[in-house]
């Protein structure tokens, strides 16, 4: 008796995600959904990203957390269009929460909407929010085994990031294992290594964000002609 | 219509958790449920713990993961009684999985059962497994804001650990914020700081495990007289 209910929840989520996607597409907004463990560095990465792209792209942020508004406060120092969703214990953002978050933002005046999902490498991957691309974020101190243990985020992401490479000299981490596990799952996904704290590798990520904006809009235009 | 179903799932879980607790109690086994983010160092901590208590306590391990048997293989080098539960995508262990795991272990010949939950700071906290105590594990590179952002693990744990203190010189981390956020939620919970990799602070944790064995058994004896 449980399974149909779960299916309905997911079906309803997907319907609202499709609405979000349509609204964002019509407004010409590209949407990225950033997924990573608690403390993998999502907020720090977004602070640096907002700083790099200030004046170039009009960016909005929806940031999800179980409790506190700390991430939103941090990001609001770099961006006028930040909205926080407190899930009140919920382990992921769903499409309806993002829809409500979008209602707090001037969507039609944005180029890019970045969703910082709840810190969790598991549940957020299963919920479509209406994004154009999921981005999976790993970090060095989590260890080299995370791609193998969390295959779904590897399989569903358009880009994978390995953050905190400045800690490589200080922690046990086999880059060979990380890369070979990852490539067994996906040989096509780009992987960028960076440190949001030191700035190493950040330019390549910012370039990817810039280019994904262009690519998504070109693909949308091609799809409608 | 959804809420009753969710309640039933949780009710069924709690019933099986009570069965697990009864079986463990009758066998004189103390059970700890270790919860932490992916890559917070749960398996490394358990490797060191098993090594320290070898020949002193008879320990069994149930380790949960979404995919791979890597943790079980690592732990089996230090312990004869390790069983792995692959959740196949599930974000937490539930009581029925632990019941099945217990059926793979010589429960009646153990002193201590340690459950290494799925790497996730959120969902595992909500499911009673039949443990005597939950232990919440944070780690330094996750940042000082994790207690405030994950209050439930703070509120429900009998002990909190802060792992990877060897990384304090290399990452931004305010111990003052970590401690004051934590104390706002709980002024009574013990907090141990350690590095499973370097071994710093490990003795205090091993002592806590030893003492909790004694305390739980004394409390059980008191409850039945």
C-alpha cells in the first residue's frame, strides 16, 4: 500500500519541477542544482562564484537548509537575490519549495539561478527541481571512496567538482582510486578540481558556469525551432 | 492522505527497534548507533576502536552503505563479526535492516554491537534501530556551523565527537562558534575532540565506550530489580 503513495509524491514533484523548468526557460534563466555533503564547501564555492561573476551575470540563489539562515546571510553579502528555504528537518529540497523560492525572486530579471541543496549526498539527487543541470560536489577530506559509494550523484550530474584540494597534503586521499572509481561509472562527465578557500582551480569552474549559460540557451533555442 | 502512511512506517520501525532492543538486552549486548556525514571518518574511527579493544570486548559491527562493501572489508581486518547492509539507495538504516544484520552475527556471544549508519547527518537520526545510545560525529573540515544546522543529531546523541582535529591548522574553523552553538542546544552532552588518523584524543573515546558498556548494563540491571 505504501508504494503508490510514494509514486504520487514523486509524480507531483516532477509535475511541479516541469512547471519550474518551463517558467525558467521562458524567462531565459539557466538553473543549476548544487548537491554535496554537509561541509563539502557549497556555500564558500558560491560566495566565490558570485564574487567572480558580479556585474556579468544576474544571479539568483535559492539555498536550502534544515535550520538557520546562515548560508543565506553569507551569500547575501555577494548577491541581492538570495532566498532561503528552511526545510524544518527535511533532508532535500523539493520542486514545490523551489517554486515558492522562485516566487521570492525577480526570476524574469535573472540570467542564472543557482540552487544550493540541503547538505546531503543522497536524498537531494532523487528530486527534480526543474534545473538544467545537477552539479555534484565532493571534497578531499571526505575521502576517495565517495564516488563509488554515491554512484547516483555521479551518474546524474552534468559536472562533478572535487573541492578542498588544498588539503591533499594533509589527509589520506588516493586520487587514483577517486578517478578510476568515477570513470567506471561515467567516462564522459567533466571533473574539475579546485579549492574554494584558496581559489585554485576556481577560474575553470567559473568558465564552466559561463559556458553552461550559453549552451543551455542555445539548446533551448534549437529545441523550439 | 500521506501522513498516516508515513506514521505507519515509523510505527513499524519502532516496533522492530523495540524487538532489537529486547534481544540485545537479554543477550547482555550494548548497542551504539554512529551517525555522521559522508567522509566524517566513521570507518577510520571504528578501525582504531576495534584495534584498541581487541581481546577486551567482543564486538560486532553492522555497517550500512548505499553501495560497495568497502567499509565492511576495512573493518573485517580488525574484527571477525562484521556484517554489511547495502541499502540500495536508501539514505539511512532502519530497524528491520538491523534485525537482519543481527541475524548474521553471533549476537549472544557479543559484548558490544556498533552500528555504522549510512553517511548522512539527517535521515539516520530519525530512525530508532534499538540502540542504547546514538553517537553524533562531526569533523573539522565540515565547518563549525554543523551543530547549529543539524540540531537533531545534537539533541538526540548521548555523545558528540569532533573528528579530524589534526586539520585545525589547515581549514577555517571557529571552535568558539562550534562550542557555543552546541551548548545553546545542549549543555549536558559530552563532546570529545579527536583525530582518528593521528590517534590524538582516541583514548578518551575508547574509555567512553568501555564505560558506556558498564553503565548500560548497570542501568538495565537496576531497571529489572
